[in-house]
């Protein structure tokens, strides 16, 4: 089946995906930018990049005062994970039948990534602060975001790696001849390559002591992709939804 180009008739199901996807793409780009700004304005207060007067150290029992300031970005990040999942679903239903295998696998990776992120962020805002307030510090050091090599960082790393993999897998969907789809295809491929290079490079450079360096890199890569791809996808979906 040939890939549908801009201006060609769209099947009803595909047009529905494009109509819904248009709004999801715009919201995803806007919310990603908003979340990125908040996260950027929340500098790390532990680990290798800490430059503040007070840097928290193990066992991180004195971080209660950082709530909610250092946790604000996680609330839009949870919503962003769900929007990203919805966007991937729209891409899957937009895809031609001959390329739905790739988009379905990409959607499966997106489910894994979004599920990990929502649970991880919800645990941070719902478990860590009240536990510290009540003096229940057992296990906090392993769970808290302030631990540069704790469970939180590891979960973010694997989730955003899954997100980068999902981008790669949906790249074949955009095999049209127009510039927007070509840009999307190469953006998705490049994002995975950059994430993989960052992982390998930082592992070689720092070994098991890479701490949150890769986490910052892969989040930045994925969020930049969501911003740019959201804009490009909005253009693709707009053309598809208005095609005769």
C-alpha cells in the first residue's frame, strides 16, 4: 500500500486519528516546553552537578524542606507521559496498514515508558515527603530523586530509553516524499542514535559512577524531540484531517 501524501483522501479512521492527534501534538509540544523550563529551573542539589551552597548527601534524611519546590516539575511530567502515550497511539492509527507493525511495536514501548514514568513520579510526590515528615526514613535513600545513583534515576533512564526506542520504531510511518515527514523520520532516528551514543559514551567515561549524567542527557534529547515532533506532527495531522 502506498503511503498517503498530503492532499490525498483519508480513510475515516485515519482522519479521526489525525483530527485528535492534531490537538494532542500541540498540547504535547506546549506541555513539554513548560515542563522543561520548570525542570531546568530546579537545579540538582546532590551529585556531580550540585553547585548550590547546600548539597544533600546520603542518607538524604534532611530533604523534607525541598517539598514542594523540587517536585513541581513532576506533576506536569506525569501528564506529559500520558500525552506522549496518546500521541503514539494517534501515530499508530494514522500509519498505513503496511507500516502498522512498526507503529504497534513503538506503541508497546511507549506504554512501558509512560507506565514507568507515571509510577516513578507519583511515588516521589506521594511517598517521599510524607514519609520524611513522619520520620519514616527506611528506604528513602534508595528511592529519592536526590540519590544520584538511586532507583529513581535508574527508572528514568530506562523509561526515557524506551521512549527513544519508540521514536525509532515509528520513524518508518513517515515515509512520505514531503519535507515535513522526512524531517520527522530523521528526527526520530537521530533521537535514538543520540540517546544510544550518550549511554555508551557516559558508561565508557564514568562506568558505574555515571550517576545522573546520562539521565539528564536522555531526558533532554527526548523532550526536545517531543517539542519539535509535536510541531511537525501537528502540521502532518492538520493536512490529513483537512484532506478531501
